[in-house]
C-alpha cells in the first residue's frame, strides 16, 4: 500500500509562528510608518488604545483557517515539493485574496500603496507558508 499524505500539524504551527513574525516586521520596521499614515493611525494612538482580545483572536483564526485549508488541499493534490506548494499558495492568494481585496479597496478609494501593503503581506505569507507546507510533508507509513 502506498503511503498517503496527511496534514502536518507541526508545519502549520511553524507557519502560524511565521505569520506573526512576518506581520511584526511587515507592519513594523518594514512598512509600518506608511501603513499607519494611510490608515490614519499614529504610535501614540496605538499605545493609548492597544488592540483588544477580539483583534488577536480574529488574527489567529485568520491565520489558522487558511493554513488548514491549504494543507488539506495539498494532501488532496499530493503536493510534496516546496516550490509546487509556494506557487499554488501564491496563485490562490492572488486570485482569492489580493484581487478581490484590491477591487474592494479601489471602490473604497483606499490609497493604491495601501492595497499593495496589505495585499503584499497576504501573498508573501501564503507564498512562504505554501513552501513550508509543500516541503515539510507527513504521510502514513507503508504497510
């Protein structure tokens, strides 16, 4: 009997940790100042009104759910190479996250640069997570 792929929960945990590190860098030292300016925030306002539990719970859920869906899809598609996983994840992120978000933001008259900052984070997160999930596979033992 051929081994079958299984969801690698440890790889998903690594991707979740990576998402928080990437978010800290992306919305901090890398693009934090222009992002804050475009959404009308400043450091003093953030420090005076830190995000509540609801924001962090939503943040965790919005990281975990797409990763499990992606891992499930990779099992179904038998993805066992990092580059395959990265390309599929990037395509999914571009088609189902970036483009609809861009359209919505353009109708809302959001600054074009803001669209690329927020959409760029999602695509980089999914690209690297796809690579991790595609290369760090787990399968049932051969019988």
